[in-house]
C-alpha cells in the first residue's frame, strides 16, 4: 500500500487531471514563479498520452497553453518587443525597434513562425480544446506579456534541440534499392547542446531555439513539429516507446507599462521571466523483458541510469532534510538532473504524475515506481521569489484606455481633426483677440467727421503695435539664431566628445569580445576536462565496485574456510574421542591378556611344584646323577623360538648427520594421543622442549626435532616410531623441518611364542628339568650389538660364553 496526494482512476478525464495538477503551476507561471511537471512510470503506462492527449481530448500540454493565452491574450506585447539573449535573460525593445525587427525578419528568406489565423493541421487540430475557456484568477493588467517556447530531448545523456532546422532527418536516413543506407556527404548529424549556468545560478541550454508564439494553435504547432523529430522505437513492451526524455519549456516574459500606461517601461530590471517545464520521461524498463539489443540496449541503459540518478538526488535531498545533513546531491551525474538542479534547490514548484499500468507483468517495476514516488512527497524545498518593485500607480492601462475612448468620442462630436479647438490656438491669435475692437466704420451722414478719425486713430495704434511686435519678433529671431548657433557649437562639441567616448567604448567592447572568446575557449577546454574527469570517475567507480565485489568474495571465502575449520575441529574432536575409547578398550584387552598370562605363569609354577614334589618324594637311589657344569656347557643349547624379550631397535640407513655440539637442543613433539609404555628401554632426549603441538616459537629455539608416533600392530602390540629431523630457517623468516632418521621401538609379549606340537614326555628327564629351571644354564650365551652397525640390532652380532 502506498499513499499519494491524489489518486485518479482509469476513467478520469483530462480536464479533471489538469485542474488538480497543472492549473496551479500555470497560475504560478503568470505570477512570475517557475514550475516543473514530470510524467513518470513504466514503459507503456500512458505518460505521453497524459502529456499530449488524444484526438478530441487534449492532454496537459495543450490545456496549459490554452490557459496561458486565455489569461494574457489582451495584454500581449507586439512581436519582438521582448527579445531573449543567449544567456538565459530577456531584453525589452521600444515599439520602433520592434517594428524594424519585424520588417527585417519578414524580409529574411527563412520559414516564418506559423500565424495564429492559419488553417490548423488536421493531425492535431482535434487536440486543441477551444470550448473550455480556462483563465487565471490574478493577472496584472498593467503589464505586457510575451510567450516563448522551446523543445529539447535528452537522448543517451546528450541534449538535442528538436526545433533546430537540420538539412536532413538524422533519424530516418535514406535507403537505396539494396536496403542499405545511403551515405550522403551533405548529411550533418544534430549537434549536442551544452548546459550552462547564468548569472542567477540557473541552468539553461545554450544555443537552443526559442520561438515567440502569440496563440495556442501556434504554440502547439511548434510542439508538434518537434514531436515528429523525437526518437521513438518499437520494443516488446510498446510499439512507439519513447527512447528519450522530452522537455517542453514555456517562458513567460512580463514587463510593466510606463506612467502613462501606453508604452513598455524600458528598464531591464523590471522584467520578470518565469518558466514552466513539461517533462515526458522515458519509461523505466528491464532489458530482459524488452529483448533489447544493440542501440536499443544502450538506450535502455542510459534511460535507466538517468532515472536512477533522479532517484538518488531525491533520496539525498530527503536525507538532508530529515537528518539535517549536508550531503552533496549528485546533480551532475545525469543531464536530466543537472538541467533541473534549480527546481530541486527551491527555485520553483515540482509536481510529478505517476502513471501505473495494471498489467501483471509490470507488477515489480510498478512497485518500484510507486515506492520512489511516495518517497518524493516527503521532500519539501521552498524559497520566496523576490519580485522587483515597480513604484508606478496601478490601473494605468485602464485609465489610458478610458482617456483615449473619451478623446475619440469628443472628436466624433466636434467632427473635426485634433487641434482645432480653442485650447489648441496659438499665442499670437490669443494676443490679437485681446486687442480693443475696431470702431464702427459705417458712414451714415456726409457731414460725419468723427467716425473716420476714430478709425484712423485705432488703425494707427494697431500699426504701432504691429511695428513694436515686428521689432520684438526680429530681436527674438536674432536671439534665437544666436542661441541656435551656440546650441550647434555645443552639439558639435558634444558629438566630438561622444565620438571619442564611442571609440573608447568600441575599443573596450573589442577587448571584451576578445576576452569573451578566450573565456569561451577556456570554457570548452574546461568542459572537455570535466568530461574526461567524469569518465575517469566512472572508471574509478567501476574499479571500486569490482574491488568491493572481490572483497565480498574474499570475505565469503574466509567465512567458508572458518566454517570448514570449525567442522574439521569438530571432526578431530570426534576422532580424539573415538581414539580415546579405542585405547580404553585396548587397555582393557591388555589387562585381560596380562591376567591370562599371570594365570599361565601360576599354572606353570604349579606344574613345577608338582614335579619338584615328585622328585622330593621319590627314593634317592633312583635319582640320576646331576650332570656337571662343564658337560652342560658343552651341550648345545637349542635356540629359543620366541625372540628375546628385550626391545630391539631397527635403525634406518645411515645418513650424514650434523655434528652434535654441546648447545644442541631438541623439540620433543608428543601428540596428545601419546600413550606411555611400561618398557625398560625408554627414549631419552637431552635438553628437550616437550610440546603437544609444534609452534614457531619452540622451533626457533631448537636445532633438532623429534616426533613420537605410535601405531597398533596386527598382533595387538604398540609400535613406537621416533622420527628425527633437523630444524633450519627458511628464506621467508619461518622455520622448516627436514626429516633425517626414523627409529622404531617394538614391544612383544613372551606369551605369544609358539608352543611345541609334540606331547610332553610323561617321564621327564631330570636334565631337561634342570635346563628349564636353571636360569644360569639358559642364559649362558649373550647377544651383543656392535657399534656402528648399518643393519641394526639382530642382524650383525656375535656370541660369547658367559
């Protein structure tokens, strides 16, 4: 479940969507504030339809244009009164300059901007909604307005101007009869535009075509002309899938009228330039579903990368807002976010329309889209817009219009041209009207002598006045001529001064142009360096990701090794337990064998006692004479079948040994499973360090190494092997052992000898009994090992009488 400010169903009409989402943005535009509107969603969810509309039902874009021109229609300035510069600013021109600009543009052989009264193209005429007259509530009637539109697209992270006049269509090249593209030498691919920052730190596209429009139809025709150049392609998800982000920019320039309410105020500081950007984002999609290959795959990768950058910027803004951090927002990672950096910093209101397709195949991607859109609602950036103070009386336009209407009404009543009324009379006429009236000139009597003298006197007075006026007029003319000459001389001096200043200004302008060219070259160089650095940063990021992946693999490998080690320890612990149980059973078996052996010895003693008793109880005459010692010595002694109970030590072939110095020390390694034996001959190691597990510290302190190894023979006895070796240092600073000799200690039980198969003599010979019982007779021959024997004891020996 996700929460949004407004949710529209499948049957919502375009007007309802416009009233809720886009109408407040248009009202802010007319009030001088910026706005940004996104359509965002999965491919095929209806973003372009929401923005453009369908025949008979226009979308958000034509409705925004209609509302703007319905609101400012009677207050629009004449064409070219507002003139955009190349630095994201606007200048204002006088009526005369605008007229000259219009005449110059009409004389140029370029396609003119379509007129508002021209017959509409039937392809989009149905989208223009002329029945609904939607207007803004607050429009400053003392201002004049101008509307400029531009249309760009962001394709593969490059910016292209869709209104630029290209010699050939770069998207649809010509094909010959062999179905191969024709190489045209006149073909010039569209040039990518560059983003720059103006003096107010706002981002804009340099060299972008901006068209001044005067009606809704004219503006939408410009949009439709650029829409035909937009990059679309057929994918598995959409027959006409947008492969680029399109941005339709509406700029509204407004400037106040002068104090008379007649002409535009010629002050650049009083101009307000607001902007509304309508963005149709390309759809987020998975390449494994679109089956994209080649260019389509690269386009999808760039689309997903730019949308991911947009998500990252929103997430960083939200984190900075929630936790009070000051992390850098990665606007420069994508042209889309870099262009609208000012909006995210608070330079205008941002609205987003999320289009959702209820297809089951789009379920996971729709969840991602709605999760991101819900998170964007938590980001709030606001900054007040300071409007310049005009200082003029409001209502100037209406007063001027009322004055003109009243003046034309009075002229119609008088029926004469302007300037014939009494208020327009000259000063001389007023002066002559103040003269005393002439006396009556009618002579009724021949003798009347008063009328003519009075008339003559009045005429003489007027003549004198006329002469006085003529003299005064001549004086005034002379003074005026003098003043004109002085004025001419002053004008000439001022012209010379102005010429000098102009020449200085021209030199300054020339120097500034040179400096501008140098700075532009420097900017291009820096942009190239920035591009290289961005590529290098991308490479480093890729290396970083690879190293992180390798580190994760190594960590997983170490974890596996640690788990293997723990399993091995558990296994060894089990083996130790099993071996302990085995040796316990072996000890029990040996104890039982020893008990059986003791029982046999007791039985033998009983037999001997019985024989001795029989000898004692027998008559003395029947006893045979005991043979002498010498005769017994001469008697050959039968060799015992069983080996000597003494421990025999087989020695390995002789190897060259190190000299045994007095300071030689041994490492006596006896494993924890070592079982001590009860043999008379025990291995004795002088100056030994006894350890259970060999360590580097013990090896570094000793010169020789001895490993005691025990194993169980087939007859149930324990064989002990003493494995000897030399300790030496390795090149890497460690210790190594080289085995040089093996000694074997073997223990045998005397009860294991073979018994004679013949039955015992019922009448034993006393001599035989004496041989059995006489220890001295049985041990009359000793076996001695010669020192230095290479075959070991038992192979090279000699016998001597005792």
